[in-house]
C-alpha cells in the first residue's frame, strides 16, 4: 500500500484526472471513499492512523489519497473483493476519539462508499458534489466564469456556517475584560464544506474570492448582527471593498450604535499593495465614525514601520515564537516602543496559541490578546454561565463562542459581549 496522507491534500480535479488516466490505459480502478466531515478537524496524526488501518485491512497495492475536502480515497487498480467491515469499524473509533478531543463534529451514517470506475462516476460525482458525466475523453470538466460561480455558490447561510468570532481580552494587574470580538470567515471550513469543487488559480481569482467574501460577511452582519454578533465588532476587509458602493450600502443599513462600535481591519499585505488607497480608506472610515486598524503585522515588519506615522486607531501584531531566539532583545525593544505609542487598548497581539505567547506579550507591555489559547481559556467562564449545562462542557462552550453556528444549533446565547468582566485576578 502506498501511503500519501503526509503529502498535501489532493485536489478533486487531479484525483478525477488520475481515475480517467487509469481508465484510458485499460484499467478499471476500484475505490472506496471515507466521507469525513470537515468539521471533525482531523490532524496529521489522525490521517496517519487511518492509513495504518488501511494497510492492515484493505487489499495490497491500495493507494491512499487525502482529498482537499477532507475525504480520504482508497484506489486499487484491480478488483476489490475483501471484506472491509473491520476497517470501517476501526475508522469510526478513530473519528470518535477526534470528536472527544475537539469537542465538536459528528460521524455521518454514510461514512464509507465503494465505487467502480467508470461505471459509478455519476454516484461518485454526487458524493464529491461535482459533475462527472461530461468530458469523458479525459479532459477536465468545463470551467465557468469564476466570479459568477463564486457568487452563486457562496450563500449567506454558507458564510454564517463558516463564520468565526474571537474575543479580544484585556489583561491588567487586577482583572480580565473582553474589549471586543473579531468576526471572520474560516476559509478552510468554507472551502471544504461549500466550495469543494472550486479550484482557484492565480492572484486574480483569489482577489475575486476576497471581494465576494467581504460582501457576504457584510450581508451576514447586517442581517443577524443585533442577535448573534458582539457589541464591539471587528471585521476584516479589503481596501477596495471599503471604497466600493457595496460598503456604502452596508453602512446605510446599520444603526448608530453598531457604527460607533465597529472597526475595520486591513491586512498588512493588502495595505502595502495599495498604500495610498489604504490611507484614503482610513480617512473615509474616520468620517463615518468607524475605527480603522492594520492587521497581520509580523514582528520583523515592525522594524520598517513608524508607529507615529500610521494613521490607524489600532494595530494587530502576530505573535512569533522566534522572539525567544537570537533577536529577542532587538524585537522586544521594538515591540515595547509600539506598545507605548499604541496605548489604551490599541495594540493587540494575535495568534496567541500558547501560554508562552501571553506571558511574553505581557512582559513586553502588551495588554490585549487574541488567539486559540485565549478562546480555550474562556471555556470555564462560558460554562459557568451556560443555561444548557446538561449538554455542555468547558470545551464545548468555548466552541459555541468561537463558532456562531454551534451556538445556534445548541440553543446557546452569546454570553460575553464587550466590557464583560471575566474575573478578578
């Protein structure tokens, strides 16, 4: 058996091409597909465990492919007569452990599918959510206009399903307080659950996707903001989006309170690529009463920025474990300088995924933090206030706060709005 799960995920496009190539060479591949939902969030070690089980329970010379939508495909050039019930039973045990570890997800009843190519290509297409009935000569299925395809495929419900929110928590000498929440779309979840058949190529198509996602996130914010989104709201957007008519229409729909407590974050990459437009966009937001910020600033990039010349209300600096390396003193001093200029909750350290990030950031003058470690730390506080204790735990409550769709599914309220005092330290 050839294990390929340690390699990058295979696109649906390339997977189908390989099946067609085998068929063109006179072979009729047999294949099985594990219909693994993306919300299980499998790690590399989980895919390796699946591969080991396949090696022991599936026929020899079965090739393993981890697909871009989270599914796992097992392909064999000849007939497949082995009993695979033991293999499927073991896979269910692996997935149950994943659910226990992550605190979310489910195992579908139709987990395992067997196909014969090309006889079952229509059934395979339904499982992969693509059309395989055309282009039997071996060519890739016909491409359509990418912009129109994305606009039609990315519904408001899909964005809400992929929506994530992260709390920004202030740490001072005596207490922990939530100062706001960032709302963003999880591209990984959206891709695996709603755009599995799309293959983006080149910066042009990525830019189209970014603009459409901005528009859809604005639709979600305007429609459900009052019930499920926090009082102090940070949205990620492209410079070009803020300068568009769509954004002006979006602002007109919002009430004064939401505008007053809204902030727009521009990524450093987008700002640098359009610097003059970025400055104009910040000025425009200020005239509306909306705060503007610069996101995704790396620690090395601080060396090239002047904290006193940035016309923004706040900045977000990405935590980097390399700060504890050879350049620690140099980078630390630069971060202290920015923290002193952007005082009063205006410098936020993001991607704080460990206690080390929190401790190091605080020692360097940073007060506001955001990241998976902060989300997990909030679990016990959330659980204490949760009204559905029978179904909840610290971990599950943290997930509900992180993914609005989980909160809606479990009937949970949005407990922690801005200004919420978590605890006296």
